C-alpha cells in the first residue's frame, strides 16, 4: 500500500469525523438548495368521503421557502403554498373534491426531524390552511381547513445525500370539518367522517430535486 494512499485515506477519515462532530454539535438551522417548492401527488392524494369510502386524486402544490436557511424551531414559519391544482376528473373512488383556491396562500411550518444527527432520515413540516370542498357519498358537501391546532403533517424523507425523495401525509392527523350544517361532516360520537388525509407524493424544485439539511 503506497504512502500517498495511506495519507489520502487518513485525511478523508479525519474530514468525515470532523464533519460529523460539527454536524452533531450545531444543527440549529434548516437549509435547502432551492427556495422553489413543488409537492406532487400524481394519483395518490387520499381524501375520505364517508363511511370507509376514499377518493384518490392527483394534486400539485407549488410555493416557496421564505429563505434558503431558517431556524430549526417547532412551528416556525418556513414557507408558503401559493398554488394548488386538484384534477377532479382524474380522481378514482367515491365522491368528489375541489380545492378552495380563495384560501391561498397556505403556510408551511417546521415541526421536527427523525434520525440521528447528522444523518437525519425525515424532516416533518406542517401544512396550515389547506382547504377542500368534499362531496361525500351521501350527497352532502363538507368543507374543511387545516389549522395550527389541526395541521396536515408531511414527512419529507431524505436519502444519505440529503435529497428529499418523498412527501408522505401523516394519516393519523385528525382534521375537523368547518361545516357544521350536517352531522355527517363531523366525527361526533362515531357518527360522520373521520377526516384523515393520506398519500405519498414527490418533492421537486424549479431546478430538479430538493435537498434539505440541518446545519
């Protein structure tokens, strides 16, 4: 084994060790490579439409991060969604749905992360203000909107290089309807809908893939 190879390997190991130490010691900020943001559920945005029925639709959300580097603080505002397109004609399942475009922009806030620093596996963000009109299977129309108390929560999965590979909606997050004219729009003592969105989509930027790191 050559001396040059040994020196090169030793330098690489030392660099990695220092990088790991620095990453684990700080990690107080969240950084992205591009401020443009696009979330695309090509056919998998899941909306409950009553009594076990489920609607799956294509949905594209577009917006931006407020800064390329932001503080890693729970509920900190880090971006916004300014455009939303739900292709109702391409939905499958029972019922129908549409985006309430007048509710835009919607807020994106930081929630937390999972994994061991600096190799985090997931960054979770909240989507606040998402508003839908949903025609449920009994013929009623229900309106609902995510709030700071009941946000839609997205898990942004990262690979080892920091590239965000998918956005999965937390299917356990309960979201109450804003329409109180029908008991079928609310989950009251087991009657009505259990509003839990779901589905896994892709994450993009204006230039391609999104990378996200804690620094």
